[in-house]
C-alpha cells in the first residue's frame, strides 16, 4: 500500500491499523494513539493532528475529534530518535537513471531497523543524493560489507527485482576464517594443504528460519540452500588479529537464504572470523569496530533487464584479516 505522505528526512511514513470498534476510553483516533504510544507526550501527539501529519488512506488529515472506527488505517511520521553515528561511509560505485550501485561498509544496515534509522544506507543515500524513491533491490546484513543495488525509480523497480526471482544474478563473496587447531601449526604448510585438498566444495543443506529467532538452523530434508566454496589462500592475518593463522575463501551462493553463507561456513568447521551468530550465538555487546565480520560481497553480475547489457560491479573494500593484512 503506497503511503499518501511523502518521504521526509529520508524516512517514509508509517502505516498503523486501527481497531474496528471504539475501546473503553478511546472514542477517537487521538485517544487511541495516546494510549498506544504511552511513551510519547500526549500534547506532542495532539500537535501532529493539528499540523495535518496524521492522515487517512487517501491523505486526508484527521482531526483530534476523528472517531475511532471511521478509518481502517492511519499514516504518520515516526519520531526520529537520537542515533550514534556509524563512523564508516557508503561509497557510490555507479549512479544511473534507474540504478544506484553502492559499496556498503561493515556495521551499516541496508534499511532502517533494530535501533538504526538515519544511520542506514537507505536513509543516508536518500538524503545525500536527493532520491526519495530510492529502494534496495536486495539486502546485505548489517555486519556484511560490499556491493548492493538500489532502484532509483518505481517505474523500473520490478524489472530489477525480477532478476533475483529468476536467479539471473551472480554474486561472489569473500570471507576469512580462522584455521582450526589441527591445521594451524603451519598455515602455509602441509597441515593447511591437507585440510583443503578437497576444495572447492559444494555445500548443500536445508535451512530453516523461524520468525522471531536470531539464527537459522540446519535440518534434515531436501536441500533448499546451496553455496560453492573455493579456497583463495592461507596464511596469517596482518590485521587486528595479527599472526592468527587464517584461510581466505571465495563464496558463490546459488540460493539466497538468510545467513546462508555464514551457516554453511560454520557447518564446514570454518566459521567466519568475528561472527557472533555462528557457530555459537554470543552475548549481545556494543559494536567493536576493530572486529568487523570477515564477510564481503565482492561482486555482482547480471544481464541488465532494460538494456540487455552484461553488467558487473566490484567492491573496492578489502577484508582486514585476510592473509597479507589488506584492510577495508
């Protein structure tokens, strides 16, 4: 359902479903909102009605006296909470009439959520580039860095979204994993070489995502997730974990399940370095900018649905713990 209110400060209006019948002490929409949002000053909510910022589905402003039950939905602007700036900036790789390609840093969410609103790639880019209709065509986890596509115009958005439905998009990732104890005696020697003699490997599994749970799970049954994993090299980290024996991998997902690459690497006994979800869920802690998840969306390639041209975009970022110490 399209919002009747325009994007403001890079953020779209919120839709709220109203009760069909009045409730005790809630004869008006205003009284319902005051009761629902008890953490907000009632005078502030009332002022939004006076300013015409609470509207019906057709965009008509509601008044303080609008009865509850007169409308199925209302639209309004959320209060923007204070946010701590994320000290990394997204970089535009290409800006075109219909497509925006961005190199997203670690720690920056693609879209608002989880306490991040203005500090999301979407809202930052809408404000910075003056593109109120900007919408992500796909997403990257907040912890993952790399290439991501945005649609600039609603008229052509569906064509780009269909690429993913038809699986005509090829994405390549890179990750760095700490070498298991049995292979870390000599990261560049026989132990590591023996560990990876069967690579590249194809990981196929069944992934289950349960609503409300942070992690996905592997379960028995027909595979619904597939990833190709190839070894790029082994050595020692030159980053924050300097001296740690590590392995550097290329990952090509053939499907797009939540956390697919992270759980597939963990299933190989090669959990991605600095992953707080897999193989074990660690206690929630403040972001440690010295320890980004060592997962990078390296490139994306696809036939452009509007022109038929083959397109490829590549990240300019580097994984900080990769052998040799290249950094982001």
